[in-house]
C-alpha cells in the first residue's frame, strides 16, 4: 500500500479504443435520427388530428405516432446517455443516472 493513488489504471476503467466511434454512432447519429423521428411523429399527429381527418384509422395512427415518440425518448435516455457519460468520463453523473433509473 505504498501508492494509494486512484488512477484509472488501478480501477480498470481504461477507455476503449472504439469509444469515440461508439459515441458518435450511438449518441450523435442516434440522437439525430431520434429527433427526425420525433419531428415526423409530431407532424403526423398534428395532421391526423385535424377535424377533416378524424376517423378510427387516423386515430389509431395518431396513437401509434404518440407511443413511437415515447419509445424514441426512452431509447435516447437509455442508450445515448450511457455513452455520453462514458465519453465525457462524468462517472458521478453515471451514478446519479443509475440511481434515477432504479
């Protein structure tokens, strides 16, 4: 116990070689795809809820757009946040995030 330093080599938290690729593919590109999906779902819901467009089929499609938006938001918070935290090495934020998810 001569050296009690808390370096990343001691705790085994070395960054992966592919961390930047994973960050950009999942966090950045995935978030952009999710934003386009949210925009598409919002425009679909707005168009299909107009009085002239109200019928049972369009009500089903509107509900599908709303729940797809919920899925996109949930996927962002589950997948993208994990890689954002790992890339920025904000592990105290990761502990808070895991505490919130439980």
